[in-house]
């Protein structure tokens, strides 16, 4: 965990605002443990069997990459007041996460929309890229988040 | 794990084909453990603190719902030859997953596209809905999957 940061309300955000998270080092043990629980396929669990699989080597489940991204966003990425509450979005994995990768997340606020019906909140759209130590993008996410407004 | 099922190649699939997974019962312990690792926010980890949070009660992280969905798809949902290899898609969480929910996944093949450049494979688009025991949709996913063709 990093030091406490100021938490931002809808009123504090602006389009184009950028955030960069801390890093997370991915190990083969993390990849296999996550896959055993949530994506038990040979190319995520068994280095030998993975050689014959789609990727030709052991790689992380895309959902593991998504989960690591979320942890980085919560702890050091997006300092949103009220927490990070996502309604959904578009997700892609242009390249796999591999053992030894060191990931971080770069985010940009794309849109800010106060709610018409709920004056105490609004929605923002955030585009994030999760990158490895070589700069390769392992996940792109365009997500809509619910953000509270400052109390008047 | 269910009994072994026939694995389907691109050539075996047709638009409109449907699949229904087995069920998974979600416990408060699972929700808190998943959140502690990947989405450490009070409304996913602490039933008391969650009363003051966005949802007014403890709910699962959307990424936990996604991970449960993936496990159901791998073990009993989509019997794709070569495994379930996703390139990305659109995701939304219309309602939260709560402790005690029993989830299953309903899927439908929406599109089938043989690859022009790679004759040994193609892409399919699958729309899935993850539903709880009341039929509420807790996740919608429209995902593109890489699927091998039968060897000639």
C-alpha cells in the first residue's frame, strides 16, 4: 500500500486527467494459483502442457490480468472518493501476461457525466492500459465508473 | 468437474447454439477472500463498513463475478476444442453478486468467422449471461474467442 492520497470527487476530475499505478511483479506461482481457482486450463496451469497449447508457453488467464489491474487501480491507480465502482466496459488482451512480467496501469479520464436523476453522483469513463516492463499492452479497458459528487 | 464432454471445433458450431453451465454457490468467505487479493475495497470485504458504501451491503467484486463465470464456462459451459481463449469483449454488471447467490451461465453463439489468414482457426462471438437463483443477470459478456478448425 502506498501512502494515503487525496480522494477525488466528480467535481475534482477533468477529461484528459491521467493516473499511473505502482507496479506488480507476476510470478508463475500466482498465475497457476489464480488459474486453479478461476480458469483451470492447461495453458494457465502446466508449463509442460502449455507448450502444446494455444500460446506455446504458460501465460496468465486474462481474468488474472484483469484482477491484477483492479488491485493496482484500487491501491495506487485511481483515487476515486467512494471507491472504484464499475458498471461495465470494453476489455481486450492484446498480449498475454507471462511469468516474470512487471505490470503497471496507465489511465486517462475520457468522459465525465453528472447524473440527471441522481444529483449526488455521476459517471466517468476511464481508459486504462495495463503494460508490462517492455511497454507491451497486456490489457486495454474502457470502463464506466460511478463517482460521487462533493456534498454541497 | 462434470463428465468429459465432446469438444467442439469451429466446424461443429452454429450461430444460435446455446450452452448452460452448472451452478456455483457464492459464500461470504469467497467474496472476502477474492476481494482481499484483487479488489480490496470495504464494500467487498467488511459487512459492517459495506452498509455505508455504495451498495449498502457486502457484494462481490465484479471481477470476482467474472472469474466465477470463467470457471463455470471452463468446467461445464463452453466445450471448445483447444480451450477457452478470449481476445476481449464487452462486459457489464447489471446487478451485484451477493453472499448466498447461486450462479450459472447461459451462453449463445452469436457469430462464427473462419480466419482468412490462418486456415486452422477462426473467431466466434459468444454472448453470455451469468444469472443468480432468482434469474437476475449479474453479468453480461459479449466475448470473442479463438477456436481451432478440425484438421483436414
